C-alpha cells in the first residue's frame, strides 16, 4: 500500500491550498484517514482526521480554516486549507489506517508535501 500526497506549494498569508492524498495497492478497506504536519524544528502534530463514515476531528489551531474530506471510491483524502497563516508552514503528511486481507490494520504514511505561507 502506498499513499501519494500532492498539492503543496508557496502561498501568501490569507490564501488557500488544497492537498490531496491517494492510497493505492491491495487493501480491504481504509478506516480513518487524515493529516499531520511538521514545522522546522518542531515535532509532528495532528491536523485533522476523518472516519470512513465522514466524522471529522480537527486540531484547535486549524478549526474553522481547514476542512478534511474524503472520496472512499477513490481512496483519497483531501485537506482544504483557507485563511492560511505563516505558522501553518510545515511539511504535511497524510496517513491511512488500512485493513489488509488478513484483517490486520496498519497505519501507512504519505511522503509529505511542503506548504510554505509567506507573510
């Protein structure tokens, strides 16, 4: 199973970006999908998650600005980021809680996509 993230880039403060992350490979189902981020010199932190049924959870720092969604038919999770701030600058990592053929559940991570917000 592989997760491929895309959509990062350079944007001015107040702008918007949309990240995508597509899962591919052999899998039975994907439970939670979501996003973490890691800013330079800081630990990786939770951003948002969405269950297979569509229930979402957000970090306080992004509530009201970011929206996580998914397309189960495409095994893809999205992160719409609005009203971006310089402190949102980070490498964004997607993940998926994947159930395989043996019913084992494994967390897979994407390779990360860089978001840079200029002031």
